[in-house]
C-alpha cells in the first residue's frame, strides 16, 4: 500500500461532521485514513465510503478482527463491501481465523494487516509473549502487511526482523502514546497518528509539522 508522506490518520472521532473537518484539514498531507470502531459504531459502516469518496483516501478498517473463521469471514466481507481497502486482523486467534480474512481480501482484491503486538502498556501481559509467534505465522501464511507498536521500538525492530524488509509495517502509538515519528519510521513503513492530529487546535499545521519532521 502506498501511504503518502508515510503518515496514516487514525480518525477516532464520533461524528461524520468532525471526521470530515479533520480529514479535510489534513488532506494536503495525508491520503490514508484508519477508521475504527469509534466512527463506524457512531455513524455506521457507510462512514468508510463517505470519507473515501469525499477525499479520495485509502481506508484501513481497524476492526481488530478476532473471531472464529466463519465469523471473521463475514466481518471481512462486509468491511470490504463497505469500501475499505484493508482490514486489521488479530493474529492471536490463529491461522484459520486469519486465513478466513485473507480469503475474503483475495476475493475482493483488498488487503489484510496482521496485528502482532499492541502499543499500550497492558499489551505486555499477554500479547507481547505471543507477538513473535504471531509474526512468524504471518510469514508462513504469506502475509505482507503488519501492525507493530511505535511505543516499543525494540519490539518493532524485532518484528521487522521476523517479517523481513519487504514486508509493509504500519505502526500506531506516535504522539499521544509517546512514540516518536522518526525512530518509528526507521523500522516501520508508515506511522499511525490519531489524537495528536484530531485533538489539535490546528490539525492541518500539526499534520504539516509531523510530515516536515520526517526524513522522507
Ligand atoms: P492515537 O490517538 O494513540 O491513536 O495516536 C492510535 C490509533 O491506533 C490504534 N491502535 C492500534 N491499532 N494495533 C492496532 O491495530 C495496535 O497496537 C494499536 N495501538 C493503537 C488506536 O485504536 C488508535 O486508533
């Protein structure tokens, strides 16, 4: 996936009105938007196609899919039919559940991102010990897109080493959670930024500042 300026906006606002304001403000700098549960539950799955059509942006649906294969398949089908270009899928549920999403992605000509380890402190309890196995499973399944944390650069580096230099890693945790853009982009292909932009008084300038600070 080609991500303009290597920055993805996490648009975790709860109204379409605010979503459009923020997406519009940053549209000179950002062409890839992550839509998650806050917006999709508040405004419906149509929020995906509405943003995509208005801003010609790519949409990554952050639904952290984590169910049995049959249910994962339905979630992925509905998400792709709603217009998402990619879906984020949890790896801890195992190869069969992940494969169900991959099959849906193949049929819709869309993409899967495999979530290995999360960015928040609590992830160290259960997910971190499994993260390397999850990344190895992704490689065995032939997955090319991964999510790994910007808040733990050593973990991001470890996951990069497992998935290889040709894999595409997106990394949340920059800004509000303490992650730093440049060091994240030493190991990730794109950084995900949410609150630092959408809670800013001037999202456009904030996005510009982040982009200007990157060694592209
Ligand atoms: P902030 O506001 O912290 O937003 O910049 C970060 C965004 O990324 C999501 N998030 C994650 N998504 N794996 C994911 O797939 C993770 O480890 C992870 N950590 C944060 C978060 O929900 C928000 O949208």
